[in-house]
């Protein structure tokens, strides 16, 4: 999906690789954070890494929107089916892989346990990081409707859409988690503004930020807000957790305003620095890595499971400030090797990576 007519869009490739690396950091830093004391240095190190990479999933969604919602690009029913298969097949295969792999690590592999694992996957009990696939499939299913909207929408129409999305999806739900109000919750539920809920805002924002140019003052404002969003995510999570005595991850939500501004700011920064430059070099390191990021995302958790199995964590023997980036680099490279090998499989390789 990163391909352009003349090559690959460089900032799209860069964002995709950066977001994939950020996901690995997120899963390593978040995987052991609740095993440490909230007031400890180890907890804070995990919080810093985890908090500052929360933009990764929103950026993935924005990258999908920037290409698939472009009304100048063909998107026939056959294209919808093709994109759906690129999600459904990996979802089925990798659900089975993780189910069997968990049984192998726990030494409980048998015909019955494999059948039970496959049933659990069929019933929607997925390995935790695979939640992204049905979510993105849902966005693919509404893509023809959203394409009709963006094709006819003026810039002011987009601004109204984003304002409504910000209020209903990001701001009010976050405030209600921090300061519950039965009255506001009741009215918000009764309005039932489902059209702007979920990840649709990020999906449309990816297209908007690709097509429309932002003035320099607006970009600078976004950068300041993005940096502030990172600080709020980390400091706010620490404050809320200390107040409650346990880890409070309200501000980690991908639907929190602080995460939103981080994602938007980073997307704009990459686009501004690189522009619409394309690379025809499919063999170049960036474009080559970008082409297998889906496979890296799907397979990297196998190596985190192995770390857990052999008692290796981000907490020891090295402190998290050092272990997280080191383990993240190792996991990323191992997953990249697996994804590259799978991509070379005839026919099925492109459906797995």
C-alpha cells in the first residue's frame, strides 16, 4: 500500500518502519511494567518508553487511510475483496500459529488442545496483538462509503468532521474516564454518533494530511502539541498511577487526545521533512523493510514469548532503560528475518507479510 505510481512514497515507508519498531518497543516496555513498583525507577523507565511510542497504532491507521481513501486511485469491489483477504488469511494463519506455539512452550500440545486453541481463535479470543487485524478489516469494509465522503467533501467539511470526532471520540471519553459524569455519559450515549467513533478519525486524517498542505505556523503548533502530548502521556500516567497506587493507563489509550496529537504531529513531521519524494528503488533498505513490516508486526510476538519462556525480561539483569532498546532491536531483527523469509514463499508469501 506504500507504492506510488512511480515508486514508493518515502515518508510513507519511513513512517511504516518507525511505527513497526515503536510497536516492538511498546510491547516490550508494557509487557513487564506492572511487575514493578509504581514509584520505582524501573516502572518509570518502562513508562517513558511505552508512553512516547503510543503514536504507533494510530500512524498505521493513518497510513492505510492516506492511500485507500484517495478517490483518484481505483478501488473496485475486487480491490475490496483483495484487501479483505490480505487481513482474513493472515488472521487465520497467525491465530493458529500463536495458539500452537503457546501450547508448545507450555508442553501441552495435543490434538485436543490444538482443536481448543483453534476454536478459541474462531470465537474471537485472539493473541493480544492480533486485535489490529479485525479492526483494520472493519475500516476496509466502510472504505467505499468514506471514499464517497472524501471525494465530495470541502476542506471545511473535513474540519467539521474532525471537530466532531475530536469531541466525541477523543476528548469527552477521556475526560469521563478521569472525571466520571453520569449526565454527560448519558447524553453522549443517547446522541449515538457512531459514524465518528473508533479509528475512523485517524483513517480519514491520513488522507487529509496527505492531500492538504498545512501552513508553517500550523505545523509548528502541531509539533509543540505533539511534544506536549508525549510529556502528558508519560507524566500524567505517572501521576495517575501514584495517586491510585497501581498502574493507571488511561492516558495510554489510542483514543486519548495526548496520543492523537503525538500521532498527527509525527505524521506531519515526516511528510514535511521528506515531502512527496518517491523512490523507485524497491531493493533499497527502507523500502525493502517497509514491504515486510506487516510480517514483522505479525511475527515479533513469537520472540517476546520466547523471552518470557526462557526467563528473559526487560527488568533484569540489565535495567529497563538499557534492556528495552537492546531487546527491541533484537526482536525487530529476528522478526524481520522471519518476515523476509516468508515473503519469499510463492503465492502465499504476500498474504503473510
